[in-house]
């Protein structure tokens, strides 16, 4: 039975992802045009991001172009997907913390934030942890609570990077395989733990946003937060769904790509197009004109919110 089954499967479907040079040999005219277009889109995303590097929101606005660039590398070099995914995920882990920092800075920084909200009851029944727990009591804001919120977001940036490096080390030695879902596999232990870290880091950001967004509407904070959430869903949830479908065999093998490698390829291609669109939207949300310096004899025209943090066009 096993011999007859192996006889009906293309041997390429059971191999590792092809090398970049081998992949180019299998591309037809349509494939080359598609790869060229997607490479162009990721390059434009990166250039638009670099053009905005003079602002303090460099980390947040850079999420989409960095993910698109890593997806482009993964598309051209299929065997590097593990490395490119690690780089994208580590970068976004830092972005989660930076979003919380941005919300606090938009309100004048930690000192001004505490001066404004100290003692104010904060609603903590928000997603992704406790959106259904409406009975949770409101917690008054304090210096200690703000510190816990920052730690909750920062732990993901640190631990995600550490676990990603460990995963790559295990992968290079043959001990980490996403297709190995047995109890003795390392992936079945590391990935759920990363999932818990992700949820616990998103909760503090959601708490601060839900309790302060009404004060920051003039700074386009709601669409900015929506773009951040969209990047989260596309880069994490969408990729996980595609990988599960590939492991299940729902995504068919297409030599020289195995089912799992083809799933990764589809994920990279979709990610480039999605991140390209998000980069264009973020360019509109975060871009603003900068006024000339005021006259030495005249009064300073802006004294409220720092210009580098404002998102007004």
C-alpha cells in the first residue's frame, strides 16, 4: 500500500523547498512577471518607509514595508522563509510596544499621562483577553499600573525575539519542524507559548487605546490603530491559517514546491500585496507638513503637542 502510494506522488512534493537558482528555472513568463511586480511593490513600500524615517513613528509606520520586504526575500529564496518570518515577527513584536508608547507620548508623555489620568478608573474588559468579561471592575490608573502595562507589552518584544532565535537554532540542527505536531516536537511547545505572549502583550495596548482614543481623534489615532490591528491579523492569523491548510494537504503540491513550501509561497505573495496597500494608507495617516522655524523675535506658534508626534496631514 505504501509503495503504491509513493508511486503516485511526485518526488518533488516530498523534498525541501528548492534553491533560489532552481526556482528561477521553473518560472515561466507569467511567473517572472508576477515576481517582478511583487518585488517592485515591496521595494516601493520600503522606499516610502525610508522617506518617513525622520519622524518618531519610524517603528510603527515601518511594520508594513519591513514585512513586505522580508516576504519578498522569502518569495525569491524559499529556503529562507524561516529566517524571513522570524525577522518580520520580531520586528512586529517591537511595534506592539511602540504603539503603546505612541499613545502615551501623544498625551504628553508618561508624566503628563499620569497627571491627567491618575486615579481615573480604566476599563480593562477589552480584547483580546477579557472582551467578554464585562463584570471586571475598573482599575484606577496609577504609576504602578502604567508600569505594568508597559511591561506587559515589552515582554513580547523581548521573549519573542529570544524564542525566535532559539527556534532558528533548533531548525538549523533539525530539531524544529512546523509539520511535526507530535508531543515530542519542539514546535508544539514553542508556538503555543508564543501565542500566549502575543495575547498578553496586545491586552495592555488595547486597554490604553480604549480609554484614551476619544482624546486623540484629531490625530487620526483610530485609523492608525486600525492599520496596526490589520497588520497583526494579516501577518499572524492569515499566515497561520495558510500554514495549517498546507500541513493538512488542502493546498496541493506544485513541483518543485511541496504543499508546505507552496503554502509559504502563497502567504508571501499575498503579504506583499497587502502590506503595499497598508503602506500607502499609512503614508497618508502619518505624513504631515513641517512649518518653517519661527522668527527669533516672534512668539513660538506651537506649544501643545510635539510636531514629531502629530499625525495631522
